[in-house]
C-alpha cells in the first residue's frame, strides 16, 4: 500500500489516500461524464482531508445518497462518497499528484451509470 497526495486545481483542498492504485472506474452517468472523473474507492480510514474543509461544497442529485464534493474556489471535483457505498470515499485519480506516473499501471473499468440499477448488480469494484 502506498500513500498518494491529491488536491484540487487551486490547492485549497489537499488530501491523502493510502491504497493500492491498480484500478479505477469511469462512469457514464450524467454527472460523472460531465466532470470527467476517474474514481478509485477507499475506506474512510485510508482517506485524510489535510486542508480545505471550508473550501468544499456539496452537490447531491436524485435520491441524495451520493455526495459529490467540489472546491468552491476552482470548481474541481477531488472526491466523493458514492451512491453504491456512501460510507466510502472515491478519489478522482486525476487529482492525484502521481496521476501521470501511475496511469499506465491502472486498469480503468467502465461502469454503466446510465443504467445504474442494473449495472450495480454485477459490477465488481
């Protein structure tokens, strides 16, 4: 397991995640498509918000289970609490400092978020 540092674009939000960064998920739902995130799930004990609690803003849609966190300064989406596991974190791996060094080693799996109810039944995170 390795510790990765991440941030929003302006640096107001800083976080760390301890994980084995071998896979990520790209979702085709309406919000994930628009924000362009690649998600990597981590349990809360492996995620640390280092700075920027006051710079975070929350967006929720539909059933209001998922929490999409954005920087209110630069608008970047660094992490969320996903609908499929609201007690977990999904970090946007594109916000990790090491993203370009790691991307070749990461399997990016597609998730059919446009058909969420059916897709969640068989998807392996």
